[in-house]
């Protein structure tokens, strides 16, 4: 798992049919790396999240082959 922070949404007017409905979010890791992750949770900009990648991310969509390589699997609660 990778700890990251949501830095924005990615808007796409066209996408492949096998990509499920949901948000594509740009996240940044603590090391400064950026990636696009599929978000089934409804996370917002500035939120700390946990991301998984590869076959584990694609495996979330049981019984379907989806083109997802990064998946937000949790929202990290932070003291405010």
C-alpha cells in the first residue's frame, strides 16, 4: 500500500467501456510521485488516502477485466 494525498480530479470526456463508473483522482505520494488512481470511495481534494497498485487493484473488480492499475482502498483519518 502507498500513502498519498488527493491533489485533484482528472476529467475525461471519453473512456473505454470496461472502465467502471467512478472518479479518477490525481494523488501525490509523500516522496512527491504523482499518479492517477481510481476512486470508488468518493474522496476529496486534500484527503489522505491509501492506494494499492497492480493486480491487487484490478482484482477489486471481481469477475471483470478492468484497466485499473491504481485503486484508492482507504481514507486515512487525520486529527484536526
